[in-house]
């Protein structure tokens, strides 16, 4: 009788353990802008065991996230990291602003190609169930119409300043598709627009246009002037980071096919001139804008058609540009300014 009770207790304990087991979610690049926002979001959900990676950047302290220092260009380290993972979110990348894209066009190519190749091979070998890859809209040509996912034509010339970075993204997207065809892993490629919000880069050397502009405005004295690179006519599709995170959450649950590419953006464009004016207004300062055509700038306009994400995933952006800028400026004042 005692033996039967013991066996029943063991069975109940096994069932309890199985019920309580959490989905192991790995975020590569959790110390970066997008990765950190995603890590904080999923760490707040009880069903996930969240692991994040960092390398050179000081690891953030995020509640319920285990941070691991990993060189993602090392096959040994990547293989060890990915083993046992259920969901892999690949947000690690070598990134920069237009200054470095123009001055060092090779900057985005080698490390990004190597790390993604190793990560997806490991995901295949360890039978990871889901992979999310953050591509971007860099491969799309400039134009007035909103571009769909299928509008990218590999036979057309890519904007010269984006050539290396864009083809690297396309190559990595094809790696995802390749592994989705030969294994059990389901892949999502996200071609996102210009993302902004908390934890972005806010320095003038490495920032994207929005981070750099916010930094210029917030550092400027009242009744002074700021210099904007270019003529202000360049247009960008701009999305607040929480909307990108919400897409990731939805697509993990709702994507049915083994491989998909989704445009994720605002679905409209804002000129740099309009953007700078809105940031100045949000700062509450009186600042004059001076445009410098001699400085590096990328004179393109890309608007993303997001109908596929709306129809298939039930996602749409919820945060307006004005709301997002207000949130971002508030965060900047509380965090970046407090550090200086």
C-alpha cells in the first residue's frame, strides 16, 4: 500500500512539474535597443523563462531575465547557448547611423552574416520551435507608394549607400527560409521601419535619425539653433518600439506557416523637417533649424504597406508619432539627462 501511495505521489509531482514548465525564450542582443524592450516585455509574462545575451555593452539589470555574455560569432558559444531553447528572438546586430553607413559601408556585413549563420544552424540542429529575425526595410527602393513585401525585386539596383547592408539582410532572410524548408523550426522575418523609443542610441556618432535628432534638441539651449544633416525632405516610416514588440508577441502565437516575411511599420511617412519640428515642439523649447547639405545624409523615402500584418496577424500600430515622441522625450529626461 505504501508503495502504491509513493508511485501516485511521484506521478502527481511529474504532472505538476510539466504544468509548471515555462517556455524557454532566448533574446540575442538583449542589451541593445530592440532586444532590451522585448526582454522587458516578455519578462513580465509568467509563462516564459527569459534569457538575454550581451557582449561589449554593460548588461542591463532586467527583472526575471538571466543575462549571459556570449560572442555570437563563436560557433562553440552559440551552440551552447541555443541548446534547449524553445523560442529564439534574434535582435543582435552590428548597427550604426548614416554617418558610419556612408563612411564604412562594410561595417554591417561580416559580423552580421557570421552570427546569423551560426545562430540559425544551431536553431536547426537543436530543433528550436520558433525563430524571429529582425531584418529591416533597407532593401526597398525609394518611392512615393507604400511597398509590399513582394515588391522587393532582387534584379533591381539597391540604393548605393545601402548596398552592402541591404544585401546582407536579404542573404540572412534567405538563410531563414532555407532552414524553414529542411527542419521543424518556424521562421518570421520582420522588415521593420525606423524604430524609436526608450533605450535607443542617443549619441551623435552611432544614432539613427530619430535618436540623433532628439539628442540635438534636448542638448540645445533655449532660443538657440540645431543643425540637421540634409535638406529635411527625406521621409521616413517611423514606428514606436512598443508597437514592434506587440507584433512579435502576436506573430509568435498566430503565424501558421513555416516561413513568413512581414512589413512592420507605421504605414505612412514623415519628412525629417516635420519630425524635427515635432521634436522641438515636444521639448517645449524655441529652437531654430539650420540644414547642412554638406553633411552625410541618405535622401530616400520608403513607406511600408502593412496590410499583410493587419490581415494575417491582426496587428496594427497603436501609438501615434505625437504620443511616441512625448513618451520618448519623457524617458530621455529621466534617464539620459540624469546620466550627464
